[in-house]
């Protein structure tokens, strides 16, 4: 079969977006936080309003965890927090200022 002149990339990573904002992984993380809210409310033996508050707070934490920060729009907030915990705090890495100065001059 001919590809009619189209270049087809072999290794392309793309998220499936729903409504242009949430990916399937983000929805899965929100569902995990929602289920965690129900589990926590059962551990606390919460009923009624307290159970609703606990579930809503966990749902909000799920939405915050899947939000994309302005400083790093490629990663979700939970990935940024995980990378902070995995960061090496014993060493110091200086920034290459000449690299950033070249970008500003162009």
C-alpha cells in the first residue's frame, strides 16, 4: 500500500481529550479521588452533610491535581508535585544563563 505522500510518525504520544480539556488519565485520577472520598467518609463513619463535604473536598482535590499549571503546561499538577519529591536536594545545579540570554536576543 502506498501512503500517498503522507509521513506517518511511528512513535507518537497523544492523549485522548474529552471536551478539549480532560484526558482519560485525568478522568481516571478524578474518579480515584472520588472513590477515596467515599472510603474516607466510611472510615470516619460520616453521614449526611459531613459525608457530602468529604466527598466534594476529595473531588476538588482531584480537579486541582489534574490541573495544568501556567509555569509548566505540559504536566499536570500531581506530576509536578511528584517531581518535587523526587528532586535531588543535596546537590546544586546552576542555570546556563548564556542559553537564556540567546533566546532573549532573538
